[in-house]
C-alpha cells in the first residue's frame, strides 16, 4: 500500500492528510461569500474565464447567508460523522478580492463556528493585495489556513485562449510571497483545455512537482451551458478528452508529482443539468475507480517517476518469485539488498562489493531488519562466475546500481573495465528467463561505463531496453536485459 493513504489508494489522499493531522474525519464546507472577480468586473477583463458560468463553486445563490450555508452542509455530515471537524471553504469566485474589513468579517464569522479548524480560501494569483497578505499572515498563526490558487496551466498561450487574465509570472510571484510567509498553498490545474496536448498537461504537473505547495487539485475541463467555452466548442469542435485519455493523463501526472503533495481532488464534479461535455464526468466514482485500476495495472504510484530506482523495483516486483535466487552486484549501503531479500523471502540474495564499509553497512542493515536469506562477498563483482560457480544457470535477476558508495569517498567508483567484465560473466549465471538491470549515473566514470556497456551489447547483438524518467541528460537511467531462451 502507498504510505500516504488509509484506503489503499496509490496517491497522497486528502483524507489521509486530515486524519493524520486531526485524528478524525475532516470536511470542507463549500461557501459562496458573494465575492466578485477581477476578470469579470473589468479590472483584468470581462466575462471571466471562458469555462466559467456563475463563478467556480457557486453552489448557493448569492443571497444565502454564510451561516445558513455552513449549517446546511454541517447538519448532513454530522449525522454520519458526529465527531467530524470542518474547514470553511470559500470557493465561489475570487475570495480575496474585496475590502479587507469585509474579508475579515466573513472569514472570522466561519472560524467562530463549532468544530471549525481552519479555512481554505480560493483565489487568483493576481488578487491578493499586500494589505490582505499581511492579514492572512496573522490569520495563518491562529488557524489552519490554506490558500487555493487557480493556475490551470503553465502555458501562457492556453491562458490567453481561455481568457485567464493572469500569467505564470504572476502565479510565481504570488506563490513566492505565500511561501515566504509559510502559508500553505493548494494549486488548481485543468486537463483537457482546448488544444493542449498530453505532453503539455504533464509539463504543468512536472512544474508544480518542484514547487513548494501543500496540495493540488486536478480537474477535467467542463463545457457548461451559457459559457464562452461552449461557443468555442460549437465553432471549432476542439477535441474533448475521453475518459480513457483523462485517466491515462492523470496517472502520468501522479507519477511525476512529489509524493508529499496532497491530492485534494482528482476529477471534476459538474452539475449534470449544466454539463454539455464530457458526459462521462457525471459518473465521478467510475472515474476514480478507473484511475485506481490503471495505477494498479501499471504497478506505479504518486512520485514513481521521481527516481529511476522505482522503475528498478517495479521490474523486480513484476518478475521475481519468492523462492528466486538474485544477485546485488553493488550493495552500497544495503538498501537494494534489503529490498531484494524481502521480495525473495524464501529464496536467497548474494551481494558483492569491494569496500569494507559497504559490507559492514549492509550487514548491519539486514541484521537490524531480521533478514537471514543473504550472503555478502567482499569481492570484485567481475568474479561472479567464480564465486558463485555452483549457481550457474540458476540466477533469476542480477542488479548493478553503479557509481560510488553514498556518504563515502566519491573517488572510489565502479570501473568501466571491471563493469563490462562483470556484465559479460553475468550472462552465464542467469536462468532461461533471467534479467539484468543496470543503473547508470552520468558522472565521468559513469559515462565511460555507458559507452563500454552499450558497445558490448551492440557488438554481441544483445537486445536491451533503456528507461529514462526525465529529459535531464545528467540524471541516472536504467538498462534492462531480458534473457528469453
């Protein structure tokens, strides 16, 4: 199970976050405080974003007072979870876009209600004045405050098309100000915006993964009645994502998102009476279930693509059986060895390393974890066929995690000559469905190893797969060799 979930999800759920923080069920109570928007009243533009009908989250008519709204939701939830706590969620329109006195009055009115532990305030990155920001800084010290920023996309061309009225630069400036004041931020993005490709949507997620944010909300574009988006759709008939396309994109985005980012929302929840397209969004739980099934099918999870070592472990999990024999050719500090020992708990793991420190560190780690199905060799891994000669043709998987010992002398690295010799000698050790995994690092010696390994494989007509989890040429990558006799 993914570690940031209470219900077997493969992503960091909001339910998990609140339960760990408060020890009970926590709900957001959506509120319409009758605020306006600078993209509607002419300050930044008119008409709002092209997908906007009455203002995001406009679940109550503008003349319904806040306490009535709050109590109506609370009464329903309290019957099922009498010990629940609540977050006042100012959702409709731009909830920092008003005189400070009005903001204070409405925010603090909700904070006075029983069992309210905080506020979520949805707004635009161009709509928090310095005066309001100073107040939010004080408010953050006495309650659980989250600012929800509508980014939608990092691509300015799309932002102009949808009449967003704010830029990526404004978002970055606002996020920086909130970060400096230690105010938590949740960011909204939309998949399926007109003419955006899958790659563009994933780029937005990748961008946010490297930002200091508490959480993210992933929406699917709604085409609603009486919107400029509907007019554009009728005129240009742009592609609307199918359910399968949306699920695929969301799973890709999750794989790139830092595992610490809380997934506040993962699909849309439109009013079916207002919805034109896509109609599959009406079945919200079907979409959620399909995302769960796809992640399970891939055997991936949130943050999977943050490290190439996750791909290594996925291949191991997908191919190894509990009674297999495996070899860790570079044990380092023992983390890979421990993983392999647990995976083949009725089999055996052999480990190699030329450094005494690596043998000691790995042995200590395995003993600490009550592992006994292993044997370590203080030997050069090129001697695998000599040290393990009685196991020729019996090994299921051999793992090379090349480079240097972490937290040790970086001048002591694996060597391209001995690595190729070790690879050459590994082939005779494998059974007829064996696998060799080689993680390469682009430091000076690592580049020599890459050239030498690839030259050897090409010369000997060995078929291999190459996996990269990033476009950064300075990041480690994986070579996978499968024996299929």
